[in-house]
C-alpha cells in the first residue's frame, strides 16, 4: 500500500517526505476503517482509493505550487478530496475544508486531530451560509471536485476567491460543462484561462482541471440564498 502510493507520487513527478507519506497512509487506513461503518465514499478497495482519491487529488499539486497559494478553500470536500490530501502535502498553506454533511466533517476533524494539522479548518456548513465580510474574497485558491455542474459551483466558489486568485475545478472528461458556464463566469467576474488534462498515474483514466481566474470583484448578492443556485443556475 505504502509502496503503491509512493510509486504513484513519483509518476506524477512530485517530491515527498517520510512525514507526508506517513500522514497519507494513516489517513488512508483511517478512511478504509471508518468507511466500514459510515458511508463516506463509494470506493471501498484500498488500491482504488489510493488512485482515485489520493493520487487524483495530488494531480493539482504542481498547479498549487505554481500559484504560490497561502489560503485555499475546498467546497463540498466530502471525505477530504482534494483538500485534506493537499493540506498534508502543503503545511504552509491554510486550508478550509467545507461540507454540509456532518458525518463527513466529523471524520475530517478526527483526521485533523490525529495528524496534528495546524493548517486545516473543518467547516460543517453550506457555502451560502458560511460566507461573510471576513472570508469573502479572502482565498487565493478554490478547490472542488465534481460536486455540481460548473455553472452551479461557480456561484458558491467565486465569491470566496480574491481578485487575481484561481479556482481549480476538477472535472471528468466529456461533461462539456465549460460552455454552459459562460454566463456564470461573466456575472461573477471570472474567466477560464486554461483546461489542463491529466491521467491517473497507474490506471490512466483522464482527468480535467479547469483553471479559472477571478478578474474582478463579485457582486455581494452572490451567492444567492441556499438552494437557489441549484434551482436557477446563472
């Protein structure tokens, strides 16, 4: 298990320390154990979890390095992907991991405490309820893996990102959601600057990361109240 994880990290082209690997392995073991009694993720096989959760999350690492992020928010983080994995790899970056499902944030709080991660804040909330004057436009990087269609998640995410910051949206290949997101991007003051294509290091599955730049300040009426973005996407 440990060797398989290290091999995948090497194939992605990342450097690592023993401490980072140890923490990832502890997190993985705890996830597998916790998942036996509490449904956190549909993936049960350990090798699948390494590939489709842990290594999939680390596909973002080089972009994170490039952006020199100091503060990141992962909305709809679930069992911590990609946010918790990246927090382990980037101790100098402060991460907010947000999910509205209590059993998932309870699990993440346990992981934070187990690994003594001072750079992680776990938040049990909806994005619409969490945003306030203090954290609006305060993050360098936004992260979200698959949660909703791009035109929906943009309304949750972009108000949190500072002007000049980026949203790295992880998507499956073939959804073509970028085209539907034009109005949302224009309304919120953002634009797509690049679509990165990656492959999982061992399985070879294709992955997209849509890199979005926040160009101008977002009107404070966004995000709209809970549930509206989903029912009436921009």
